[in-house]
């Protein structure tokens, strides 16, 4: 019998805790519904949540495989505070939940990657990009996830150096 080493475990199987599903949190009901329909073919249950406090509570009560945060305008900072709230949880499966952010712009890109996101998409988001980002978060091993995050952080740093006003 072959067993995966801990470092080759997909991110959805963190710390031996059973995790399932994708939680999508956002402030636009129509966009939430659309994202839910787009992500359903991935074969994971999809929960749609309209506010961040409920999203954190849902992830804490039933660890998910991926959390998608999609807030507009000034609420984009909510993405970072939600990410911080999830990471502060003491349960390993919750604290290490992969997070994909959907934002209106790249304004908080460096902060988001420094906070430990798994992917960042800018609206308007193409269906393929959303599905690809979530699929990547579902399928990456912990080692691949760390490498992907490091690459994203490096790209964000380079962009911030090129245009400090956009960072």
C-alpha cells in the first residue's frame, strides 16, 4: 500500500481533518450566484455567503477546501480582514484554508499576497480564470502551494516597485 507523504498531500487534506466544499463570500448577490454556478462543475459543494462574519463562521464550523472572497469598492479591505480572521483560528484546517480573492483592482495586491492568499483575480473575471484559480487551490500539494504563493508575492513586489502608487 502506498501512502502520500505529508508534503504531497493536496491542500484540501490539511492536518488530517476532513474538509470539503468551496465557500464563496461576496457583497453582490448576482455575482455570488454566477460564481456558484461556475464552480459547481468542480465537483465540490459550493456555499454562497453574503457577509464576511458569516463566511468566517462557516469556515470555522465546517472547514472548507477553498474560500473565495469577492467584495467591491471600499469593501475590498474586507478581503484582507477576513483572511486575517480565518488565519487567526487555532484549528489547523481552518487557519490553512486556501483563499482566492476577487477584487475590483490591484490596489491591495501586495498586502493580499503578504497575507498569504493563494490567488488574486481582478474583475471582470473570466469564467476560466475563476475556475482555474479555485481548481489550482483545490489540487496543489502543500509544497506546490507554498511555491505558488512565493511566486505571487514576488510578482506583487515587482509590480509595487514598478508602480508604487498602485501597490
